[in-house]
C-alpha cells in the first residue's frame, strides 16, 4: 500500500512539473521549415535572419557543419539543421536562409529551408512531446503546438546545437 501511495505522489509531482515546464514555454517563437516539417525556436535566441551564402569549409568537420562565415568580425559556425536532423534532402534554393542564434554564449548559424513567421503561443496551445525514449536523441523537442491546421515542434536550440552537437568544432570557433 505504501508503494502505491509513493507511486501516486511521484505521478502528481511529475504532472505538476510538466505543467510548469509548459507554462515556461509560452511566448514568441520564430517558425521555420525543414522539408515538410515545421519547427519553432524561442525568438529570444534569434539574433538575425540572413540569406544563405556558401561558408568556408572546415576540414574533417561533421557533415552537418557546413563551415564558417565572418559575420561583422565574428567567426560563426554554420550548421545545416536538415542534415543534423536527417532530412531526406538538403538543397540550397532562394528560400534557404540562415537563422543566426545565440547558443550558450556563442553565435551559431542554422541553415533551414525557409522561415515562416513569428507566433505568440500560450501555454494552453503547447502539449508535451510523446515519450520516445528509444535513445534517438529527440530530447531537444520541448513541446508540440497545434496552430490552426499546423503541427509545430518546439525546439530547445541549446540542447540541439550545444556542446554535444557542435563537438570540438564549436569550442574552437
């Protein structure tokens, strides 16, 4: 009986923690497309949006790190999110842009197919992502929002592009 009560207590605690994290996610999100999927990143992490220009390649870098660009005197690593997240194709077209982001005190560029808009999401519009604990590294998805007919995956850009994602290339740049 004591074990059941303890289990109920843990379940209540986890449920209250989930509600708190959803409230923390409410706010403005820049939405962007990778193939047919739509994602959102906290607008406060975004510094600017630039058209795609060919970066200078870094030898032996992972395939998703396209290289670096000089942005007003700052050397910025460019990460192609389409390659990082395993999209089927990664073609560079006129709509392809780089979202310049502040990630853990560094500036990083993220290549995406296109930028859609800025949405102001309330906590009630955001649902917890399904638990897919198969070790697929999908813990950067912090929530899923339904906006009209669209499903929007909310991304913790620091978890996606932090130290582990950039590896030693990010710390050297």
